[in-house]
């Protein structure tokens, strides 16, 4: 199995987490900020943790958790835009990136499922 550091979805989600930190560095809504940072960091962290497990089933489970965190972060970005913490154009770009990451996570999950079927 490929190391998580070589996965494009891990690289993209790490870059997104760094971007979220930069965008929210001056945010005074500490509750929302903390939740968004946790969601953002959760995505690449779960990809890495699942990759290091010794089971494809566990890996798939952690990819599902990462995908859930991506959806959670998208929701928080929508809210942040509506309450004027994140400008609309920036929110649209972040949401687009998250949709792309979610699709990549699903594709990786699907490839692991196909691999399980062909291994049996």
C-alpha cells in the first residue's frame, strides 16, 4: 500500500488545513474557529491513521471519517460566509476544494473495495 505522504488527497487536505488556519488567524469567534480547525485537521489525520492500519476495512472506515469531516467543514464554511467571517468568493473556493477532496476520498475508498473483491 502507498504511504499516506504520497497520496494526492492527503497533500490537498493538508494544504487546505493550513489555508483554514491562515484564513481564521484573526477570527474572534473562538468556538466556531476551534471547530473549523478541528474539522480541517481531522481530514488528513484520518487519511494518515487509516493508511497506517493493518486492515483495508479499517482504512476504509477512516476514509469515511475523513469524508465526514470534509462535509462538516463545508457546513461550517457556509455558516462562516453567512455571518461574514469568510468572504463569499473565498468560501466558494474552499467549498470547491472540499468537494474535490470528498470525491478523491470516495474514489480511494472505492478502489480499496474493488481491491478487497479481487483479492477474494
